[in-house]
C-alpha cells in the first residue's frame, strides 16, 4: 500500500478517487444496503490488477516463472468470480424471506389485484416496490400518518402498509371485509426491528 501511494500515477489516482467517492457517498446516505458499494470494487480490482502485474514482473526475471504467476492470477480471478456468482445466486433468495416486505407480500399475494393502489407510512424500502410491483400496475405512494385513512377511503381496491401501532389507532373501526396482514421482522437497511401491518380493501 505504501509503495502504491509513493509510485501512483494519474490512472491510480483516478481509480482511488472513484472508489473513495463511492464509499464516502454511501457512508453518508441514510439507507445502507450491501450492494450499494459494488461499483467501487470494479475500480479496486483494476487497481489490484495493474500493480499485481507490475510486482510480478519485478519479482520474476524468468519468463517461465512469470507465466506461472500469470496462470495463478487467472485461476484466482476465475475462482473469485465463481464464488461471487454463487453468492449472488444463492444468498438473496435465502435472505429475502427475512425481509418484512417479502413476508407481507407472501401473506397478501392471493388478495392482490393488478388495479390496486398501494401506499406506505414510515416504510419506503426498495424491496416494497420490488415485490408488490410484480403483481400491481400502480406505483407506491408515500403517505404521512394523517393521510392513511383518507387514502383508504378513496374508491377502488387498495392497501396501505404502516407501523402496527399506527394501524391499530387509525383503522380501529375498519369494515369487516377489509383484510389485515402483520409481520414482525428485522429491517436490514435500517438496522432495527419493525412491526408492520398491511391493511387491504378488496373493493
């Protein structure tokens, strides 16, 4: 690292600056998900490849040894790529079932209609859109607590997702044909546990 810092050129400065900017920006934003910083790893990989090749050339004077190191680098790169692909394919489906949005979607999917409007109060995670937009044509409407009852009183099928205590106070006298789905889960993006209720009006 010290040698890289002393002997860096304009390309190194570009790669380091790009990675630093990505990490700084996503350290400051409120929502934090593991994949947000992925663009920085491409820049770091290019930086590693440049200096790995230089170090190999300096350390090995014989062409045979240099080929051996290049072969080793290729093998490491292939194995690393396979590991990350395996993680990308296997881990998300395993982790998804712990998302509160996924749990509410699984509970309510039989009651969802393509023409339904949907909204949320104090919960606007991207996963909410990913799951419910697979069944609905409408877009998510963020609401303040005071507008939840007004939204549900409008004509047409619709539902709102809101914190469990808020749902208990706002929809205490809801019509009998309305459906309620609840979940208590860990919100990875916020780093805390959430208790949510989905209040659904069929018609």
